[in-house]
C-alpha cells in the first residue's frame, strides 16, 4: 500500500539507504596528439611568409618613391611659376626700356643730337622691329652717327 492517492513519497523503496554507497565508474580518455609539422612543411610556410613580407616591402618602397617624385614635381612647378612671373616682369621692363620715346629722352639726356628727322624715324623703327641683334647693332650705329655734334 505504498501508493496513496497518486503520491509515491510514501514508497519505502525510495528511501535512501545510508549503508549503500554510490559507486562512480571512472573512465579514462586517451588523447592522441598529432605529431608536429615536418621540417619541409615548416620551411615552406616560412618561405611563404618571407616572400609576402618582401613583396609588401617592395610595394611600400615604390609608393614612397612615387610620393617623393610627386613632392619634387610640385616643388618644381612652384619654381616654374615663380620664374615665369619673373620673366613676365622682366619682359615688361625690357619693353619699357626699349620704347622709342624713352630712347629719345635718354639720347637727349646723354647729349646726343639728332640732325635729321629721318634718322630719328630709323632709330624708332629699328627698336620696334626687335628682329635680333642685327637691328640693335644698326640702331646703335645710326644713333652714334646721328649723335655726333
């Protein structure tokens, strides 16, 4: 009569027996370790890593060289702009100094006398032509010939 209205707590079979000991069966598990990598495979991995490092180094070195070239190009372009500005200023000064009116004033200031109006026109035309050293040389000769008092 251990079963009373669905309650099995009164079942005498379920009472713990202090004399019985619980035995636990221990099992040992054998672990097999894989052997280490062979030397050839280790060398292959090492060679691959070294090759990757060398390729990365070459790529970085090339990018550094390209960066340096771009920096030099920008520096030279700045210098070119500066020299072009100086050239344009010098060209303006040359044109101002070669103007016929200024040359006549300078000739008068230095004491040269123009004896003939045609000689003055030759000097003015030769300075306007700007055809090289020959016209400058002839204008210098005609100025000196015209300037004798």
